[in-house]
């Protein structure tokens, strides 16, 4: 067995290659005994490890016990399927914190079916799609999305089954099982002759999501997240920041779900039945958080000629979808009532763009445009504050 160690402040990473068995386990044991002083985080990287015996397991367990005794932490990374099987067979999966080695996936030649602020969706085959995050997005986002997707499925959200986190170079993604599915964007284009009926189905699906009540400790709270974005955003002065947060906190706190990116590129159709993908921003809160982002895509992006490029929906059709969608969602309100609704939707569009501004999505040129856009969407009584 080959063993390499690196130190970064109080973090030690040990890369193991070969076999960790009765003959080689003492080497790791000696390192744990002699070189752990001052170490608060131990990372065992199994990327090159082929096998672990019972002797190797004992040394790993001793290392974890030593870290816990000094209030430190230990994680085992890049665990192969074979070694994960050993952990599960011996019960070590309940004792250790470990991360499986990610399957490598290439998207070369694959059809991109949608893209958004955080990543792109590709059709891998007739049974699978992958949501692939951009390389500047935190690696933990894919695992977070997979976890939220499972919680959403248990809560009753019609969602595809997320079953694996994968790597594509420096990017991370989530695989979803989607049997012979296509995006709602493509479904709309194929059924544009009955657009009213398709939009009604879209509205009903969104309302179904927005009616699902969950334990508030299960999903993040959108108002809390939004207030945090506003607090850290450098485009606001103190008066504007306080007014935006006051309005957010005034909103009815709901324990019902939002998706926060509920556009037709993130809804898959299996036959005539919709289901969700891209669950990384799932939270609880007012439906206006979703309605703001839906309008951003179907109205603003379509008006710029970008909807086709971003979610695969013809721009002219997208504008028709939005006008029908907002009227149907609110029961065909009178014009003055619809105007007030649209003002509220624009406020939540601005909030989403605060998040996108902070993330740097789209590069510096888009970041500057988002700053202007935020102030266009916020009401004057907020933007004129000093």
C-alpha cells in the first residue's frame, strides 16, 4: 500500500493506494498514533484503494475514535462501490462518515434540454437525465439537491427519482430516472394548438406543489434565505435593505413548498404527467417566490429572445404562456387587481435576482445587468430610500 499525507493547518489528508489489509494496516495505524497532535480534521482519501480487510477496518475505527476523543472530525472520501459494500456488510456504514467515489460522466454528444442560473440539464438516454452544476458552483450543491429531492418525493411532490451524484470533470451533477420523458417546454411546443389546456395543466401542477404542507424543519425557509441574500448584497443602502427585509417578513409565513425555479425547462413530462427535476432550491414559503422566477423566464427572457436558448421554448410562445398562466393562476382577475399581483410578482423577481447577482451567474456583464434589473423591479418607495 502507498500512503501520502498532506497538512493544511489543522487538516490532514491521507491518500491511500493499493490494499489496506493485515500487512499494511499497521502503517496507517502508526501514522494515527504519532502524527495526529493538533489535527482537528482527518480526511482519508480512498481514491486509489482497492480493498479493505478487517484489520484495515479496525485501524479506521481507531482513527475515528481518536478524532472524536479530541473533538475533531474524520471523513473517508472517494469510497469505491466495492469498499462501500464492505462498509455496509460489516455495519461500518452506520459508524463512519464517508463519501462514495463519484461516477464520471461525459456530456459530449448529449442533448442539452435546459439551462439555468446554476447549471444545465442533459438527456443521457431514454431513461435518464442529468442536472449538471456549473464548475463555479460549490461541489456540495449536487449532494444537497439529491437530499432535497428525496425529501420532496417523500413529501408527495411529483418528482423524478434522483439516484446518483456524478462528476463531469470539475462539475457535479445529479442523475434522475426519467422514462421516455421530455421537458414541458417541448411538450408545450408540440401541443401549441391546445395551448389553453396545456397552460391549465401547468397551473394545476404548480398549485399542487404550492399546496403541499411539510414540517418546517425539513426544508429551508425562503424568507430567511432571502433576508440573508439582502443582508449580504452590496447594491443596497441601509434604508433599502431594511425596507426590503421588512416587506419580506411581512409576508405570510407558510409551511408549504416552493421550487424556486418552476419554469417549463425544469418540469419533465412522462406522457401527459408532469414531474419535477432540479430540486436544489426547494424551500417553504409564499408561491410568489416561484411566480417571480416563472415570470423572469417566460416574460423577461422571452422578451430578450433568450427563452428558446435557455429552456428550449419558442420566445413568442413563452410570452403567450405567461399571459395565460398568470391570469389562470389567480382566477382571471380584473385588470387593476392583476396589476397589483404583477407588482408583487416583480418584487419577488428582484429577490431571486439578488441571489443570482451574489452567485455571479452569467459573469460580470450579466452581474452588472442584474444590478440594474433589481432596481427596475423593486417599487420606487424602496429604491428612492437613502
